[in-house]
C-alpha cells in the first residue's frame, strides 16, 4: 500500500524496483486511517476469531516468529 503518494510516484517506484505484486493506492490516507497505519509495511497478527492481536512495522522475520509464538502461547492459557 502506498500512503499518501500520488499514483505517478507509486508507478515510478514500482518500475524502478520491479515490484511484481499488487500495490494499493491510498493517496488521501482514507484506507489506512481506520487501521492506524503510520508506516509501510505494517503487519497484523490476527487470532482465530480474526481479532487483531498485534500490529507493527519494521520487523525482522525473527521478531515476527517471536510475536506469533508469544501470542500462540497466551492463547492456549
């Protein structure tokens, strides 16, 4: 998702970096506001009931594994 970027700026980025996945455009911030997305990428961890249990950004793979493992442990208690 692009945050408050023009479609032209996003197209330049996609071409320059060879992005080969869909990119949502949010030039006004309307889509990101309800989720309080401040940076991209932002990741969400949802439980089985689709409730957001964690939201963050700037995570390494190791951090994501630790977060999921921690949340799974607390869910079984």
